[in-house]
C-alpha cells in the first residue's frame, strides 16, 4: 500500500489506489469510490459528513470542494462528477 509522497496521485487521476493512511483535500466536485477499513469525510467547515468501513463494501460518495476525506487501510478512486443540471 502506498504511504510515501506519491500517495493519492493515482486515486486523484481516476485510478484505484491502495492506501495505508491519507487525507484527500478535495478541490473540485467529484465522486469518491472507497472500499476498505475506514473512510471519514468532513466538509469545508470541519463538520463530519459520513463514515464508511469494511462492512459497507464498495461505496460511491459525492464530495465537494473543501471536503476532506480521511482514508485508512483501503483503496480509493476519485473521478469527475457528472455536470449538474440547472433546476
């Protein structure tokens, strides 16, 4: 599992990446795919938004600019969110 200065690069490029411990700082509207031991998401104000664990299997979650995603012992992949349609 990746734990060095390159951790998170593959995941941010839309490829699955095995991660020991990493904090993703989200800069654009994206979809995060996660599978593993622990993932916790907080918003731009530091408020807890969601937590996932191995019991949840594969999770897809929308994340927004300013969110932080804390991954421990899992694999993650982030990709562009679909364009929002004006309502």
